[in-house]
C-alpha cells in the first residue's frame, strides 16, 4: 500500500508513506541546495538526504515512532517540508509531521465539548514571585459549586499544543470525566521554577493553590499534571508536601541522573535536578498520604530510561503508579495522545 501526501509539485516529487517507511523528498529542480538534512527529536542513524534527479531523497525505515515531527535543514536553514501540508505548531514554531499506518490521533479531538468559560488570575507575592493562572470551568458551574481541580504546569502551552482543554470538555460531555475545573499555570521563569526549586514548591502549595481554591472551591484534593521539567516540578511539589495532591500525572519527566543523562550535564540547574532525583531514589518508603501517580513517556525519548527508573522506585517504596508508553518522541503531541486513557483513569480513580 502506498499513501502519497499532497504535494505542491503535482505529486511528481513529494514526501510519501510507503508501507511502514517514510520517503522524505525535497524538490530542487534548479539545483540550488548544497545539502539537505532532516531534523527531528528522533535520533536517526542517517538524516542526510541524497541527491536524486531534480531533488533530494531519504528513505526512513524501521522508525522508532508512529508519528514523526520534523523540519528540513536546507544549507543550514530549517524549514517546513514544502510537499507535506501536515503541520503542527509548538513552542519552537511549526513542524511538518507524518504518521505511519499504525498512527491514529485521539478520537476525542472530534467529539462535542461542554460549553466552558475561562478567567485569568494572578497570585501575587509568592516565594517564587507572581504566578499567573487561567481557570477553566464548565459554563454551567456556579462559582460556589465545589468541583475537583486539575492543576497543569506549562498550562497555556499544554492547552494550546497539547489540547488539554479539548480533552476535558469532550470527556465531561461524553461522561468519561466528572465535572472538573482546570487551572492552567503559566511557567514564568520555567527552568528556575521547575528545577526542584523549594521556593516554587512553597509558592504552589502555600499560595497558588489556596488562592485558586478560594476562587473556586473543591471537596477533593487536586491532581497536578506536568510534562518534561514540569513533571519533575510536580513530583518535587508532592514530595515536599505529600498530603496536598490526590494524584500526579508525570509525562516524560526530566528525572536526570549522572549515569543515564550525562548529555544534560550543562543544564544550568543540573545539580538541583540530580540532587532531588537522588533523594527520591534513596527513599525507603513513601509518605502515608502520597498521591496516586500516572506516568507516561515516549519510547523514542532520551528520558525513557530515567522515567522507568523513577517509576520502578516509586512502586518499590509503596506508591500506586500506573505506566503508559507510546511510540513517539518528546513532543506536545506525545503528551496529548496519552491523556486518554491515562489521565482519564487517574482522575476517575481519585475523584469518583
């Protein structure tokens, strides 16, 4: 079976999916390019396209992902694939993407959603400075009605690129989720706050959450969601205040260790991150009030090994941990595609 993506060159020379392979092509009839390479989050053995006829071509076989997000590097200039209309936006701009036959986007993206409303809040004078948040609620929720609250690190990004509010609205409409509120937490100075920073943990648990609950009451302990470094910050906040959260959703957490992640050793908060992870791995038992945890990771991520390590230790010290893997890389789409069933199951478990 051959599936050809729409091409701007009348289909004569375009990126194509052939069975389980992807053939990336870049038309260059004028011969203007000196080199063309493929850039992606996935570690490819040979990312250089070869000159073929009026363009360049690279056949990708045995891909470790079902959905590849990429750019073309043409003589050092990163650009979208001009023959592939499928693009995805992200924090670092648009990328082209292509899915194998094994890939399907979540069905909930096309489902009806409950009407909703949002309000912006600022929690001032916390130990980590002012923290901005957006509170999302079903439109028919009274301000005084107690509803479970989902807190989300990198909230604006996860809403825009990870479509988390679509997941919430569709899940409530379909009855998969209880009626909930979602607090999207803006990262602010992200690396500083999310790198196992005691000041941010104190701000979150002692300032941000109380102010949010004063504005939108709840009869349940909240669930905290984080991706990448935001996942590390979520575990750190719960580790320092274990009775605060009913559940954690940790997606591709940046649980760096010197043994598994030497390539990250130049990160400015390396010592803080590895020191916290070391303390987690040294724990002999979990706190009695420790939250339930759902962890997910892409199988093509550098973070996969350290996530499995932390997962195994959390389980060994008595925490309730579920696990999900998906054949993707370290992307917002990877985190979007596993919200259901993994976050769905977590919130149903702790809130219903």
